[in-house]
């Protein structure tokens, strides 16, 4: 089996949302903004990359990698407010049926407004309807109750807790593993569209 092509920075097309949220690939000019977001206390508490230098972030986010991750700036009502990313769970095979995602909302006034949930739904629509994936996963810390609730509202189901999955802030943390399958997506999309229509 062969590996998927290693992406170059910006090699992904933007992902347009049906409403007021869209996703554009990150670029060199976004690094200072990303650094600022990751040093925000609310983000740094969960993301744990606040100590990256600009050069380390450039290497991590913009240089090709053998385990490709596609990263996007979340645009909301014409503003850059956060970042979302996805990667294939098994990049060393041709079996590209599963992906993992992560998200952060960097601008404080965009939190608790449903922007993150909307960005996740935009990305899920792309992953299921364009890339034809079977499963998408996310694994926040178990203490991140607000995020877990948002993911469930977007259609994810709790699969279980992974004990000591990561070291964050110098300590082992448990994560809540959640997934959504292609068979779950039609109902999640229906709920999404109904929510939008009722606004």
C-alpha cells in the first residue's frame, strides 16, 4: 500500500459553509495571529502549544509532513476567529476511511456563539460528502465539558474515555473519545439545517 501524497502548505481548496462560517487554508501570514490565539489563557489551557516559537509553529503548521494535517482558519462574518484541522488516522495506507479533527476558537467574542459547532459541521459535510470518509473522531479532555457538549450537538457520540492519553501542562490527562459515522451524518445534517432554518 502507498502513502497519501504529502501536502504542501495551502494545497487545499477553501471549504465554504452554507451560512456565515467558512474555512480557508492557513498561510504564512496567519502565524502571528495563531500564536496570539494559542497564548490566550482560554485556548492555552486546552491546546498546550502556547510555548511554541514562531519558527516552531511555521515548521509544525506550514512545512510538509509525513503525517499530513490540513489546517484552516475559521472565518465568521468576514473575520478570522479560530482554527480547525483534520488528518487521516491511518496515513500510511490507502485505507483513508477515518479522520481526526481538532478545533480552537481564538477570538473571545466568538466563543459561546455556536461558531465552533458551525465550523465543525462545515468540515464534517466536506469530509463525509466530498471525501466520502466513514468515520470522524475528536478527543477533548474529559474536563472540557463545554467542548464535549458542542461536539455532541454537532452529531458526535461518546465512545469512551482514554486514560492518560496525552501529557498536557506536564500532567497526564484523560480524553473523551467521540466519533461520528457516515451513517450518522444525514441525521446530524438534518438537525443542523433545521436549526439554521429556525433562526
